[in-house]
C-alpha cells in the first residue's frame, strides 16, 4: 500500500512556542491530505482538510489561527501549532488520499505525539 | 447526531475464535463508503477492509469480512481465527459526499478495543 510519513514522531516543547509537523506521501501524489487529533483511548477527530494549492478547510470549532496548515506540494502538508499550550498536548495524525488507490482510501502517517510543558 | 456508532467499548475473544465488532451508520447520501481500520498501541492506523454502498457482495480480505446490511445501516467487522496480534483498537469510518478529487473526509466511530486471550 501507499506510504505516508510524519515528522517528528514525538516532540516536547515549552508553552508559548510553535511546533511544525510534516506529513509526506512517499510514493504517490496527494492533492488532499487530512489532519486529525486523537486523545488517549478516543476516536480520531478531523481538524482540517488540506488541499494542494488552496486554503485548508477547517472543521467547526478548530481555530485556524492556532493550527496553521500549508499544503505546499503534492507530497507535503504541514501543521503548525502556534503558541502551544498544555491543552494542545495530543496525538496528531495525518492522512493522504490516494486517488489512484483501489478504494480511493486514505493512508495514514504514523502520528506525532505532542507534549507541551 | 452521531453518524457512526460503535457500541462496544471493549471486547474479549479467545485465540482462534471468531469475533464480530459492531458498527452502525447514518447517512442520507446514496453514495458512501465504509472502512475499518486497526490501531495497535503504536498508534498507526492500518486499513483493513472497505465496503461501497453500491457493492452487491460483502467485502472480504483474508481473515476479515464485512457483514454489510444496508437496510439496517450496519457494517459489522468479522475477524475469523483471532490471533494475539489482533489485539488493538478498531475503528469503523464512513466517507460520504465524495465527488471528484475534493472532499472525501472520513467520519470515525468511537472505536472498540479488542483483546485476544491466549
């Protein structure tokens, strides 16, 4: 299947700093990528849909100025958590949709665990 | 209203036995897709199986099969011959309103934690 990478896998930062998370599709082009947030033992919550060459579409309740998304190319989307606070600590997962895939399915990155001190 | 419902927070199954994980959904879109993902403790989401709303037959992938009952709006995952490595969180997800290259977002259920006992 298609491979999606995420970097970093784990990050610890101080409150007030910004953190950038990268999501790359390694062997396919992804016009659409998705960013999710997951709390322990909970479901994935979609934060935003990232489309290459256009602005991201944020889900209701997600602060677009706090969670900046940039889909710079067909293989790279970035999520920047600005002025991070302890409540932003979470597991962030990206996915990329492979339109050439058998089911047009989303392939997920391994996730980034963010801890804000 | 919850669009995807998984009513079993946790399930136990004996190794080598079969287990069914429940999933019900709600949509008015005639074209939709249903997915099951496995999430082990490492956190990665592993795609297991897909069922399209227009598919006539239930999907199967190795030990995984999907019991698709369209009228009841249910898409239960059946795992046959459970293995210790099947212990993980399992998520049902729905994709609706997909048109062309845009959209296609997934809505996830709450998840079911499956534990396989030796």
